[in-house]
C-alpha cells in the first residue's frame, strides 16, 4: 500500500485519496473564442508520460482538499506533494529523481 503525504494532514494510506488527473492544466483565458478542436485539446489531451508526472490528488476521506504530487508513473513513487495553487517544484532541485 502506498503512503501519500497530504500537505494539510500528513502521511495517510492511499485508500483515503482519489486521483484527479494531470496538474497545472490551465483553463483557456477566453473560453468563448475557442473552437471545437481547441476545446477538445483542453478537455482531453494530456501528457501521459512514462516517468515523473505532476498530478492532482484529492484527500477525499480526510480533509477533502486538492493538492499536487510528483509521481513516477511506472513505480508509483511520490517524491513530493504540495498545495494546490503552489508552483510546480523544479524537478532539478528534488533529490532522488534519477531513480524511479
Ligand atoms: Zn488532507
């Protein structure tokens, strides 16, 4: 079982959390001007990397808040979590990212 550290509550078992998709996907600045292809791009297209990925998570059975995590998509290892609204940490400054 994974232990995920909620930035508000601390480490908790993974069953308390729900995955919320890719983090830092910005809403269009002027949605009324988007055509169907641009809406499809915003709604459905994600990076889906094999490696480190910034993701949104929700502590559904805890504080209920959204936060972000940097997780390796192969090993499920999470190296950092941070509050929603905070900037994505510079991956070069996080130790241990060279190993999944
Ligand atoms: Zn929490």
